[in-house]
């Protein structure tokens, strides 16, 4: 595993994800929580581990070193690494254990300039509110600032901070800010992720809806399937005249249908016809009793 080296900003090309067969058991956190720092700032990186026996080690890739452990560039303190950072400390950081699994990776930028953009160092959850702070090294730090996304001006804020409400995947991008008379910050990439739990709940609801929702034809068939038994009793055979053109047809059979019980009727086909009919070709007549 060889994460790319550091740079002045993080973008899609430097967003690193572990291989599919790697199990992540730790999370790298940064304090203070920011992806940009001034030269000389104190930064603490920690591996929040699920298995303390795994022996997590902090590593980094920068312009000056590759897969360097904490003791090469900072002061180890258990599963943490403390360091006063400088521009050559800009790069990618992650946790790694003896067994091989790694943590999430973060891209940190250290500038020798006078303006930084404080933005989330970890991916933000879709639907959350995200606040960006354009900060100067000198006081006051809450000066009017202009905020940019992918090189385009978003808006100018009089207090130096901007809140993006209910972020979505469309809010992903490269952000920077500018304070008139002080300068421009480096750029940092903001990643938006979808809540896995919410997706699972939505998936379950959709599956249940699809299972219970049937086409109209299927609903009719299901309704018929719900009738386990039908009881047709043929009775009261009468010769009752029928109005209209069928007045001469006096062989109408009436039936009574019962559904409250289970009964069986008998169908008898007699070979002797009760009336004499002149047979027609390919027609078979029967008498029902």
C-alpha cells in the first residue's frame, strides 16, 4: 500500500480509499479539527482504535518522506503523534497496524502565508450543516472574506465564516477563501458521504413496499386465492319464461351460492335428453341435474 505524496491541497486524485479486502479497525482524528494549519501550529493526530493489541502506527507521505512513522517526524504518545507543523509537513496521514489494516486517510496542508480555510478534515455526512472559517494568523481573525468553490465565487461574508446547510453530494469540491489585504488561503477538498444506516433503512422500506405492492392482475388473483372454498348448489330447476328474444328457452337453471360453509354439489351428465332437439353438426348437448 502506497498512498500518494503530499501537496498543497487535497482533491479527488488524492482522496485515498483502502482496498476492498482491507478491514478498517481504526479512525484517524486531527486536533484541532482542520485540514489547514499555519506554520508553527501544534497538531495532534490520534488513532482511535477498536483493538488496542493491533499496534497501530501513524504514517505519512509528504514531499520529503514516504510511509514515514511518527518517530521520524513527531513525538509518539501511545496511539497519538504530536508535532509542531511546517510547510514540509503537508501531506497524507494514516494509521496502520502490524496485521496490515489501515485507517481512513487525511490530507493536511501547512502554509507559510497569513490566511487559512478551516474546513472539515474528515468527510461530512450528507444532510449535515458545515461551517467554513476564513482565518488570519493575526488578530482579529473574523474579517470579511470571500469564499470560492472550484474557482468560482460562492459569496462574501462580513464575519469571515460561511455555513453550508444540509450539504449534499453536489457540495463536494475544492474550497478556498480570500481576505482583502491579507491574501488567499490554500485550497482544500471537502468530501460528502451518505449515511449507510439511512441507506439501509430506505432499502428495507423499498423492498417491503415492492413485496406488498402487486399489479392489479396479481391483486385479483390474490383475492381469488383467499377464497379457499366455494359452495355452489344447483337447485330449484324451473321452467320459467325469459323475456325478450329468448322467450322460448324454458330450460333456464337457477342456482343458489353459499360461502359461509363448505358444501359440495353433484353434477350428473345424463345420456338421455329430456327434449328432442335437432342436432347440429359438431354440437354436443347435455342435460344438467
